[in-house]
């Protein structure tokens, strides 16, 4: 548990490290640029498509007509854009997480290893394509869970609980693997992921809660839609900040656990080291004769 909180505060400090700050700009620029280009190219067509799809549903049409009858006709104009934003947020989260995992995490791990664990040997337990495949598989599983959980979002408490849980699980699976890819063997990685799964999951859930906070920028409803271009960039920046912190936290925690594991293995190996046989042992030196007394 000491490592849990120690890694947390170290991660907070490392987020201000110049190298980490500079490396975090790359996923930020790529994610923000990609979101801006997609929004510029497909925003209007996406809103029109959602509006046409909603008009084909009799239940939604009846609900909108009822809202018009009570004077809430402004909701009809903003409902389709709000749906597009709601569907876009998971895509932005996944895009930012993958960019941070691929571009920033190796630099964070290198910085942490050089500054804090200079003697920790790199055993190259996983290559970059294995990390990418692992991240892609976990991302698909998280998106599937997110889609399947959508009906439960209509239960008021669950909409605030399920998405952070899913993002937390995804953060745990992706970063715990990536930070150990260069230093741990597959056996060491599996041991740490299995025996430290609850602290790692708690770290992921904490980051999932932090990652859900940027969605609050859209709480303004129609007013937020007027500032959508700016709020999208702010959201991407906040997501990048959260996942950069997650990379630092997981790197400090996992590498510290790896060092403890190897130290324990070294002590256990030394404890069972066989003693040299009598035939191969050098003869003990005879004590020097005492001088005769006067």
C-alpha cells in the first residue's frame, strides 16, 4: 500500500517534468487535430443523420411533439447535436488513450527507469506490436461493454457509475501492460498483473473517474453546443492530462513492484545456492605457530 500512494505522488510530480510535458504535446496535437478535422468534415452530416433517424422513431417523435406542446420546442433543435456529442465522447476518449499509450508511455517509462531504477534490467518481454495488439483488444472489449451498458444508462445512478468503471478497467489493462513491456519478462508481467491486480484496478478506476470529469464541460446543454469547437479542444487536453498522469502512476508502481520481485528472486536464489563440495573446496589455512615464551 505504501507503493500505491508513493507512486501517486511521484506521478503528480512527474507530470510537471519537462520531458513528460513535451512528450504529452504530441498526442494532444494529434488528437485535437484529428477531432477538429473530423468535426469540420462530418459534423453537419452526422447531425442530419441523427435527426433523420430520430424522426423515424415514433416514440421519439411523440416525445418531441409533447415537448413542443408544453413550450420546450428548443429541445428539438439541440437534441440531435447532443446525441452526436454523446456518441463522439467515447471515440475521443479511446483515441486519446491509445495515443498516450503508444506515444507517451514509452518516454515516461524510460524517464522513470533512468531516474529511479537505473539498475533495472530491460528484458523486452513484449514488442511494440504486442502492446498495440493488447491495447486494441482491450479497447474493443471496453467499447463492447460500453455499448451493451447503454440501456442501463437510463437508470440515473448507473449513468454516473458504469462509464467510469469501464474506462477504469481499460486504463488498468492498457497501461499495466505497456509500462512492463520493455523491462519485464512475460512470466514477471503475468505475476505482477495477477498478484497486484487489485491495486492496479484501483489505480485504473481512479483514473477512470478522473477521465469522466472532462465530460462535465458539456453540462451546459445548449449553451455548451454553441462553444462546441472550444470545448472539444478543452476536453481533449483534459483527457491527455489524465492519461499522462495514469502513465506516470502505472510506471512508478509497476517498475517498483518489478524491482521488489527481482530482489526477492535474487535473495531466494542466494538462499538455496549449493555449498562447495569438500573435494573442490580449498584447504583452510593452518594457524600460525605461537612464538615460544621467554
